[in-house]
């Protein structure tokens, strides 16, 4: 800064006058300078501006002082937007920071500041070199949010002189006027600033997104993405932060190639079924292994109890070479979950809140009251029955929408408060979250309270310790939506709501529930086995209270440079209690008299169950990272793991005897303790496991990559003679873009080819002792009397040689980056063969068992994966796109010896040489329109005019035989899609951001068993809108898919056929989020660092030909790979609209 007087012209002649004038001027200048200096030094400014124009900086200064600015507006346009965060700073410090780096200076005249550009001076070749002065430069280094960065490096360019920032982000360094200071910190872009007479230089570092993406979490460590030769995908916490989901796996939908998530159930808190590269097992589980902060578990509930905003990243190990380090439990892939940890610096508080509502994504299209009555009369007339007076009295009709009775607009809310920070020696992060999701079906909900705490400390420069705790408590009320429409229990709610006649009321005049079987007139007209679905929803009180805890404590020691030894003790606990009670007003069953005014104590049902699962897992590793010369880099890992799983289950239920035929004598105590007599059962089971493993990673100049691992596991789940499994892997890669001969291809920023082979295992068998048989109770009669003797016999054969299911997988991939990675593409091909565990049939002559469990059979999954990311526009307006698509081909290669098909197959069948889940049924060709058709076409049973007509495909000899029977049920589809895909577009402009996530599936078929009860076309119950296309006459045959109303051949018409088969392809607008970030000027006024408001919508619309509730993935089989593809009345999906806020202070 230069403080100087005005250059006033002196033109008065005369020595005396000149002396007087000069004296007066010098006095005035001195006074002016003293005044300017005093005011400028005494005036303290506090500014926190981010990406502000220089005019905004001046205005902010004027708001806090009496300074005025004079400048040429055309010149200062050369100054870009600046960021500044100072407190109690004088004007010189502020202007030095925002002007000098851009070749501008200033002069202070009293309270007026003149801004001018520094004119470049011509170099004087004859001038002698000037000795530059050494000055002390100080300042603060902050991140993009204005938080100080401890440990940032400041170095004088071209020298070894440097320093680092302290805990407050402050530094001081000696430098010369012409020096250039380089500011750097891991994960941030470097900044270079010339000293240029500045004594204070404050710097705000910008995150280096490329650097942040380069490190991914692998098994037992991290690795540079540049040097990885296996198939690993990463989903960051930011990409799932705004999604209104209640568990992390829901946030993966549509974001990762090779990962299919099937949302089979929309109940509150319900997680999707996760598949990585297809189904590899028939009798064991197909879900991945989850590794939560180093703790491996197959219990998806533990990861889904974590608040999504607590997650830093999720890394998906898709190929066997990446997953083999986890050995016997990684056969279905691995998802590594890393939660957020504390960082050195000032304590940072965050609050995230969302509130909204949910409703059913799509309602079933049913006949209305008039359409139902028309169909009912049509059926009665065909059968020659008298039309009841009630059907001709519309004034008595209730006109009830039974879907509105069971569905509701449900509130949704989610809140999370967190704090993180620390010093250079200790770091912490804590958060507390609350989620309340009221279900879209009456009397269902999920409430979760969760806490997360992370702490680590550097005890010495070689010893680090830490602890992570993640407890949660969940309350749920559930309902049994699946089941038929004539159940006397509390199941079948959806089927009953869909088939209840729309002309019947919900309530009776006396306040009781309306029940068909309790109305003398209505039970003679309608199906008296139907129940009011609201009765079941109110009567069924099924509550679950679940405590879960996953956490660990670790000790990490670095005895020498490059060697890290770590010991971690993990503990997972799940304690769940179920309290089930059914009120005595449940209507159907035990005389069908139950209601509010007439409680039936025989209808009370109750149960109390307690389950406790405890798992400890002790992991010990030693990692040595070192270089051989300047080009060879190696990382070696050795480890030992041991674990024990202990489960305990106890159940208490009512019982009766001849003296107490009814378990409850009153309803005062609404739990199992109210029963006169009770009975209990309990179960305890355990298994143990240990492993040793090693891995070597090698790269040469970061160009040639090699990795190999070997793991040996032992588990008590398998036979004593075969409990050990060995799982090797090897991978190699070549970073071609780092070769000198690629330098001329400036548009190619990255090119890598890689290949891998690995073996992994699957121990997710049913039960902990599958290899050993159990004893079964038998009753034997001795002598001529009826006296029975209780005895026991082996229930089958034990197999001491039962071993692992083993997956062998080959993967080849290529990664391409174009135009400085504005376009990136990853392509993978994989071939995965899985050896199975099956029950092999035995000859019945052995007299002991019909089967024995063995290591037999094979399943293959083969496919392609494509993932592309593009930066479409990179300016003030930004547009990025991420697209992925996956093609998987599943095939049953073999079963047991001589077996070509899995047994007990109905609509869903599984044959050798075919993918799992073929759908077999009759092919509907139309209807019998007249007597001639009845004579000329083959029939199923005693079909007649107006009934469905099926194709005669094959007889016993393989050719049409004129008879419709089981031989004519053919493969009509398969539940596995041809491909699945996801598309994410993110847009931002200034403070606005918009994200649109789309996911879809193409090529699957679904058998809609839910439609069976809705296609009966009779007067007893309502039907779907599609039945309006039923056969009415020869001249009006309908759509050829629905039989006539009132047919007497109902069982033949509702046999499994293509009338119930639908295309399961869909494209779903999974999420749309619009956000607004408050500008820094407003943030400064309200004293917060960040404030973002947003509105988001989940499951907004599904484009599909699929009917019903609009979820082609809904099925009751859940995780079962061989019995999937049947829609059976699972809880429908919800559409969510929420408003949220992200606050940092």
C-alpha cells in the first residue's frame, strides 16, 4: 500500500511566499497522513465472502466503515470473483488479499481509497541487479467452506523452504518479494501465489475431484484407483444424501453397473434384494457380504440400520479377484461401507432434515359399483339364478373404494444432527438420527433412532487407537399383505381389499365393522368367506422392537516407515422382540361372530418372541508398503481373522387343553401373558470361523500392475473332513495412457486394460449344521395293545465331507478417459461359475432318508457391464451425466447325477441348460365363441362357449394330440431381465442444482397370481378393470383373454396361462431433487457456513405395461432365486415427496 499526498501545483513566485506555501502544504499532508493511518489501522473488518465480485467486496467494506472507493469500472472488470474470510482485519490486509494478486494496487487519502492498475515497467537492461528484501508472510489456509485446514503445506517454489499450517490453519514463512508460494493439501488443488510485497496471504483451497476419486477402499485397506486391476465401483455419500430412503441399499438403485436391486416389498424400512452379477446359488443365499468399517457380515439389517447420511462411500467389489481376500463369504460379491470420520480442524456442526408425505405409487384398476353390478347380473342370468333385490336397489349401495379404506397419505420425516472435528492428534465424529416412516397401508410404520460415534487418536507418532460405535433402535408395526382373499387369519389384506364388492359399506350403523358373513341378506348374495380388510388391519397388532449394534475398536502401530500393524475387534449384536396380539373382534373364524360389540375370545391370538444374535470378529493385519528403486512399488499384506456367531431364540405362545378350550378368558391383558395356559420353545446355535490370508500388490512406474492374494478359511458349518477352503486370486493391468508413445494423443487422458481370475466361497446355507442329520420322533406299537412307545431315529444321512460352494470368476475390463476425463467409459466382461450344494436323491430302499446333501451341481453367470460418465457442459451452467447398463446371462449347467430339473416345480421351473426361473403355463389363443368351436378345438376339462381356449402344443409323444393337459404347459417367459440400466443427470447453475435419477429393466416376464382372484367374473366378488374385456356373446367376444361371467368351468379358466403373464419391463423416474444453496452474502448475515434447501420426489412415475400396483419386481419369494417372478400381493411401493434442508455451522 502507498499513502501519498495530493500533487497540488505551486505556481506562486517568490521565495518567501513559496516557503510559506510549502510549509502549509507539508503540515496539511502530515495531518492527512496521520488521520488516514489512524483510521485505517483502527478500523477492523470482518468479511466472509465466497466467489464474490470485487464490487461486492467494496460494498461489504463500506457497510462496516466510512471508506469510499474511486476506480475505473472498466479496469476492475479484469479482477475475477474472489473469496475472503477474515476477522478483525485492517483495510490493508483486506485489499492486499483481493487486489495485489491481480496486479492492482491502491492509495488511501483520508477515508477515500483510489484503486489503480499496476502498470508493467520496461526492463532496464543496464540496471544493476537489486537485492530483494526478505519479508515475513503469514495467513490462513481454509477449505471450500471456510474451515481452517491443519497440516497444509506452503512451499517457496524452486527451493526446499517450506512450512505447514497449525491447528487453526495459520502459517508464517520467510519469503522474498519475487517468490512464488505453493499451497497444497491432500485432496485439494494446488495454488500458486506470488508474494509481490504481500505480508498477508489467505488462501481458500478447492477440492481436487480427480484426486478424491483416485483412492478406493479395497479389502483390508485402500488403493489408488489408478493402480487397481479389478472390477470395483464406488458410490459416494453425496450421491445418496438427498434421497428420501430409509436404508443405504435403497440408494444404490440405478447407480452401479452389474448390481441389480429388486424392490420386492414397499413396507416401511424394507430393503431391496441385492444381486451382484446374477444368482450363483440354488439352496444358499445370493446376497453379498457387507463390510461395515472393516466388520464383515451377511446380515443386511446391520447396514440398513445406518443412516444414509452417515456414509462416506460404498465400494462394490464385483469380481472374484477383488473379493477373494474375504474368501469363503464373498461368493456373491462384497459391498464395503465406510462411514464418515472426524477430521482435524474446528468443530463443525451439521443438521439435515426432511419432511414429506407418501402415497401408493399406483392403485389397482378395479370395476366401479355400476360395472360390478352389471357383471354380477350377467353371471347370475347365465346360470339361471334370480337377481337379488339388492342389486336392483342402487339407493342402498355404499359405493366404497376399498383401496381408499386400507391406503392413506402417510407422513414421512427424517432428521440428523452431527458434529465432527479434532486436533492434529485426536479426531471425532458423532451424529444422531431419527426416522419416522408411516406406511401407506393403515396401521403400519417404522421408527428408527440411531447414533454413530467415531473417535481416533495418535497416542504417539507410531501408535494410533480408535473406536467406532453404531447403535440403533427400531420400532415397527407390520401387516400380512400376502395371502388369499378367503383367509380366516390376519393375512390376505390386499386380496380382500381388491375383491370386496364396491357396493358394500365399511361400517354398520351401530359402529361395528361390516362383515358379509354377519349380515343375513348379504351372505346369501356375495362370497361370505370375504372379510372386511380394515378389521384385520385394526385387529392385527404385530410389533417388533429391535436393537442393533455394530462397532469396533482398533489399535494401529507403525514400528518402521511403511509397515503398519493393525488389530481390530468387531462386535455385532442384534436383539429383537416381537409382541403379537390379535383382538377378539377379528371377524372370521370360530363361528364368525367377532366384532366390536360382540368380541369372540376364541379369536385372540398372541405370541412373544425374543431373538438375540451376537457375533464377535477379531481381525489382525500387517501391511508393508515399500519401493524397490525408483520404479518398483510393492504393498504386502498378511492377516489372521477369527469369529464366533451365537444365536438364541425363545418363543412363548398360548395353548389349550380339554379343561381350557379357549386360551383367553378376557381381553384385558393384550399380550400372551393374558392366556390361561402358555407353552414355550427355545433354540440355541453357534458356529466358529477362522482364516489366514495374504496379498501382494505390485506396480512398475504406475504402468504395469499385478496383484495376487491367497486365503484359507475354516468353518464349523461344513463337514469335519472338509472344513478348510482355499481361495486364490490374481489380477494384472496396464495403464497404456502412461506410456511415452501415447503422449501425442492429447484427447486420450486415460486408457487401462485389466484382467483377473479369482475364487470365492459361499457359506450362506440354511442352518449352522447342514452336514449333520437330526433325530426325528417316531411312535412304535409293541404287542397287541394300543400302547405307543416314543422313540427316535436318524432323519437322514450325515455328510462329513460337505464343503464350500465355490465361485470361480474371470473378468476382463477396459477403462477409457477422453478429453481430460470429460468422457470416461468402463467396460467389463465376466464369466462366473458356481459349484453348488444340493440335496441328492437316494433310493427309497435305504429305509432311512430320500436324499443327502452333497457338493454337486453348477450354475454359470456370464455378462457385460458398461458405465459411462460425461461432463457435458462445464461453465457457470454445469451438466453431468452418468449412465450404466448391465447384461447378465444365467444358466443352470448341472444338478445332481441324472437330474434335469429341480423338483416341486409349478409355474416357476428350473431346468438344466436354462436360466433359473422359467415360467410355464398354457397359451391362451382366444375363447370358444360358438358350439362349432367347442367341437373343433381341444378343451381343458369340460369347457364350453365363452370359456378360454388354450393351445394344443404337445402330447405324450411330443406332438399335438387334441387334448389339453399338463403336456401343453410351455415355457412362456423368464423372470430374469435381458438388461438393467440407470441414468443420472445432474445440473447446476449458480446456486441452483437439479438431479434426475432414472432406472429400468427390460425383458423380464412376471406371472401375476394376484390377478387370479380378480378374474373370476362372478357376482360373489369384485374384479379388475381388465375383466371388462370378458366374453359376452359370439358377436362380442371381448379381448380374448377373459372368460364369460358366471362360467361353470371356473377352475379350467383360471389355470396358469398367459392371461396372467405380463411384461415386467419398466423405466422408473426413481428420484428428482431440486436444491438451492443460499449465497455467501446471506450466509454471512445469518452466521452459518452452508444452507441448502431442496425438494425431492422418489418413485415419481413408472413407465410400464405392467398393471396392478405398478411394481414388476413385487413378489413373495424375496431372496429365493429359483422361485421368483410371481406377483403375490406384497406391500406396494410408495411415492414420496419431501422438503429438506442441509445446514452447516
